[in-house]
C-alpha cells in the first residue's frame, strides 16, 4: 500500500510539476522564483521521506551519503571554478569590499543573536552552540542569484549599474560564507571533539587545504593530454568524489575542500572553461537531488522552531540592510545607492542549503533545527525577494513578452 | 601516458597516506572516497591496458580487485557493500542502455541467426558441461559417494550456469569500442535474450534437480506459470516505465540525469519491496528482475518513441564513469579465497565452456547461413559472465544449503576467470570483424 501511494504521489507531483511549467508565465514573480530555484523538490523529498511515505527511509538515506558528499563537493567545486583571479582583477575592487562588509555584518548580527537565543533555549555545550550559531550566520551571509535573474528577465531597469552591483555581491559573497563556515568546523572538527584544541584545529586546517590542492593537482595532470568529453566527465566526477571523500575522512567539509579544489583548477588548469561548462550542465540535476534528499531527511517538530525561524529571518534582513548600507557608505559608488539596498539581497537558495546539508553531514545529532530554519526561511525569502528587488530598483518597467 | 601514471601515483600515495599512515582520521568507511579513488585509478589502469590492446574493463576489474581487501587493502569489503546501492543503480543504467541498443529493425533482420545461436549454444554448452562434470564427478570431493542421480542433477546445475552470460560486459565493450555492425548486433541481441531465457531454464533445471538432490515430493511445474508471469510483468512494467520516461523528458521537462537516477532507484526499490511483500504477506516467491524492467524500458524508449536516438546519445554521454565504477566494484567484490579454493575445477569448466561455445556458435552460424567472418568469430562474444550467474548461484545455495556452497565456490572461480577472459575475447572478436570505431 505504501508503495502504491508513493507511485501515485510521484505521478501526481510530476503532473503538477509539468502543469506548473506551462503556467509559469502567469504566476506571480515570487512563485516563479520558487519554481526557478527548484525549492518544490524539497516537498517531493518530504513526501517520499520519513515525514511522508517513508519510501526514502533511513537506510536509503545512509546509502545516499556518498552522493551527498559528492553533491556538496560538486557545488563547492563549481563555486571555486568561478574564481579565476585574472577575471576578478578586471572588476572594480571596491565591489569586492562592499560584498565582504555586507557579508561580514550579516554574519556577525545573525551569529551573535542566534548564539544568545540558543543559549537561552537549549542546554547544549558552549562550543556546540557556537558552531550552530556560526553555521547559521554563514548561511545567512550568502545571497542566491535566482531572484535577481527572475526580475531582470521580466523587467527593464533604468539603473543598470545598481543591478550589476547587486549581481556582483550575490555572486561573490558566497566565498565569505564558506570562510565563516570553515571557522565553525575549525572550532570543532568532528562531532566527537566537543573541546577546542588549537593544535588539533590547526592540523585539521592544514590537512584540509592540502587535500583540496592535491585533488586539483590530480585533475590538472589528468587533463594535460588529449581526452574525450566522456573521459573528462570521469576526471571531474572522480576528482570531486575523491576530494569529497578525503574531506569526509578528515572530518572536513566537502563543500569547502571542493571550493579550494575548484579555485586551484580555475587558475591552473587550461581546461577550466570546459570544466565549468560540464559542471554547470549537471549543476541543476545535482542540486535537485540534494533538495530531494534534504526534504526526505527533514525532521520537523513544531515547538520553538517557528519563533526561531522568524527571529533568524528578521535578523538576516536587518543584517543585509545594515551591512549593505554601511558598505556603500564606506565605499561610495559613482551612482546612487538606496539606503535599504540590502533588501535586494534577500534571496537565499543554493549555497546556504548546501552549507546546511554539509552541517547535517558533519554534526547529525544537532542539525534538525538548523535544517528547518534554513528551509522555512528560504521559502519565505524566495517568495518575497523579487518584490524587494523591484522596490530598490525604482523606475523599472515590465518587459512586454510576446 | 606519463600523465596517467603520475595521476595514478598521486592517488595511490594519497590513499596510502590516508589509510595506512596511522593518522587519527575519521575511522568510518568512506564509500565516496573509495568510489572516487576507484574511478581515478581504474581509469588510469584501464588506459594503460588499452595501450597494449586489452579492453579497459579488464583494467577496471583488476583495479577493483588489487586495490581491495585482498591485496593493497585501500578499502574494506564493508565499504564495497555500502556502495552496492550505487552498483545497483549502475546495473539499472546498464539495463536501460542494453534495452536502448536493441532496435526492432535490426532484430527483425537477424532474427533467424539469433534464434539459432540461442538454441545452439544453450544446447551444446548445457549438455557438454553437464556431461563433463558428471564424468569427472569422482574427482570432485563433495560429489564423491553420491548416487548417480544426484551427481547428474548437480552436473546439470553446472551446465545451466555455464550457459549464462553477461549483457553488461558486452554493452561496456560495445560502448568502449564504439562498435557497430551485424556482429555487434548479434552478440548483444543474443546476450540480452539469453538473460531472459536463462532465468526460465534455470528455474526448470533447479526444480528438477531438487527432486533428485533432496528426494522429496513429486514434480511441480506450477512455478513455470509463475515464472512466465514474472517475466511478463517485468516486460509490462518496463514498457510503462519507458513510456513514463518519455513523458518526463518530453512533457515535464525534468532533467535527464534525475529521471534516470530516480527511475533506477524506483525500479530497484519496487522489485525488492514487491518480492518481500509477497513473501511475507502471501508466502509467494514472486520476484521481478529489476534488470529486465530496465531493459524493457530502454527498449520501449528506443522502439516506441521518437526519443530513441536522443536517449542513447544522452546515456552514452554519462556512461563511462558508470561502467568504470560498476566493473571496478565487481572486481572489488571478488573473493580471492574462493578463487584459491576452486580454481582448478573452475579452470576445467572455463576451458570446456570455451570449446563448447565455439562449437555451438560455429554450427549455429553455419546452419543459419550467417556470413563466414561473423560465425567464425561469434563465439568470442559469448564468453563474458557476471551478475546473473552470481545471482543464480545465490539461489543454488539457498535451495541446497548442504552442497550449494561447494557448487558456488567452483563456479564463482570460473566466473571470475570468465570476467577477465570474456571482455578480452569480445574486443578481439570486434577487431577481427572490423566493427570497432575508435
């Protein structure tokens, strides 16, 4: 019976999904954005997972761990591939500084407030609370590009430079988020180490960096000779799995080590553009499967969680607004930047989901709350962010589509 | 080539450092690391072997074997067990590919030779191996002292397993060499069809043998009806699944890789669930072979939709890492202790099987008037043996717990040898008939 229900559920979801694709043009921007980010796959995961039909049960989820490691490392690798230093140098340097300041302030506000509220609500060890707060702070500091893409697809803007700034921030601030997340693991590498040890953490840090560099080296050497596209896929999948696996073995983050591997590849591999094209081609599939897995493993308990999510959402919004305001006042641009420009940076898919999945992988016993906060907040943010972007980019006109 | 050697060395050195250097790392098995390492090292070793004219898949199998628990110990058997899920997904993928490679128009064209080859090889190999084992039964320790009837029954089990072959190895070699032509079509069609026929033949033989070996009850052929029903349901489900895949790609615009992974997962889970459910609730031994469902689905997409070519092209794009992982894990799962115990009788069976396949296919080709170049080399494509044979052996052990493990030891040793010899022979055959396109 359970199986029959699952089959029916999958069929219905597929049908509704396909219908929504057709109706896409008539949907409000917020809903379009949710569909665009693939957030609905979380619900498919919920239906198939332990809160639903339990078709993807705990055993299956354990079996899927290699895929989870692979997916996270793949996303980190893709992110790293986009950091080619020569390309970055061509962009105005203060853009980078603005991104850094807004990410840092958001991180600081969210981490601090979450730490204090978690300390009041839960009786957990100090370090555990700290890494939970830092992880939420790092997830809050990054911005997804989906809402900006949806809005710019549907509207024409008078202030194109402002849109370019928002795009730049949303494409770069992830690097800081990964940096903050690294601090969280650095404090407590491995779920069994509840006490902080500087020597252990330093050793872990050096090992993690070396593993990322080593994996990239293998890929660079492999791709020095002539190869087919199929072989290149083997190099990429092999390297990413190897890199992710090494990260997991060293109690490190596949996401961060994948990022290091990707950055090295972007700057030292002559096939970086081919790698980027291949990785981007599969990105959506991998992201969708990660969303299904996170949905299936999601355990939602209705207690403080809605309150905490509300606080998190509010703090993130405040952080983005204050952070962007401060940054644009320190580094003044030649064009006008509205005081609440940070409201244009609320979109929160992609990397923050990856960070939270990675956290779940590293610290399973304490991850349920964090997963719930990020999933719920992501839905709200994706829904409202197009409206807020439009509110900041005044004078925009709707594109007339035939 | 130097680059591959350096990469291989780097991967090996890293693994040595991580696994054997005594670092206080996460002690848990890490299947992702094993899989990544296997992919890189098997690819490099496969390439090195290809340089000397051997098929890449032999390199993949040997890598899996030598890096594993019996030699370099870079991973444990439990890590490989944890990856069995991915292995199943790879098998589902291979099933989709094998079905997708079968074009009705090609099958119609060579239907007569296919039928002759299936009947000829089955008859000659089954009879030959059965008689051989029966004639040397006094030399096989666990058969000594048994009655002639039991000896004959056990010999028949050896005979039926010897008939089985491996469509997955065939499809991997075809993909590696980009082979196309009548020889390729013939080998693939016969291998896939044999996968269905062997299950039925095995069921008949094993039930007859049960009467002789366990000397209880009369003959009950009602299972044949169940078997036919199982196969019919597998085909029907495969057809529906194929149509559903077409719908998902065409209408729902779902990502192709997601569709294939999801469908593979679904088929495997569905088959296991249904088997367990019927066994527990209704005490019915009804099991639908997931590989058959996937083959039928691939066949449906290829022959009953406009997406056949596109489907194969997309599958081909992602096939290499899947083949490498699948065959390397096959190698990693090989039990060397079994090979040590059963190698001698295994070798005798392998040698006899080679000769018998040669005879069977030679006459089948002659009678069906297959072109000389093809029928003289056809036998080279029918040597591979893998998954189905191992699955059937598990059933032998389940049915005959006393002598089953001994039969299994000898036959696994033979299958391991055939897994290495088969791909080499098939690649050689493809080169001889000039159907490779690399």
